[in-house]
């Protein structure tokens, strides 16, 4: 925890490592989470059909343990969307959604 999942589709090349790094650094800079806890994943979409005719997208889902204020989550969503727009000006649509995870139901196991 937290989990940052970036779904994407683009015909043009995408600097995947740069996207991963930018997402990580933006999350850390937000102050809403600790670097050591963050997991960032990039998931390509095989094909898309967008009703507005756009041909590429990045959608970021950030899952956090519940407890952060709406203001903190909004600032994080705005920062993430802006940071990725700056890195990927060619992408047709970029969006970010923040999800709360229930701490009573979230479990993990780490290998020592």
C-alpha cells in the first residue's frame, strides 16, 4: 500500500520507465504517502474505443488506506494528472482516480 495502477493505450511510443518514475516521484512529493510503501504498475490495454474519437489514454488509479481528507486526495489527483500531462503531451486523455481501501480488510504478506 499504496498501489498506483496506470492503464494506458497509445499507438506512439510511450517511455514506460519515465511514466513509472514520474508517478512515483509525484506520489512522494504529495506528502500523502511514503516512498518505501508505494507500488507503481503500468498495464497496457490491447485495444480501445473512445466515444469522443480520441485514440490514446492514461488512467491512473491510486488505492490508499482510508483516512486521508478529500482535499489531500484531490491535490494528489490533480498533481498526478498534471505531472503525466507534462510528460506525455501526445496522450489524448489523462485521468486519475483515488480509491479508499478499507484498512480492516486490507492484508498483505511480505517476504523478509
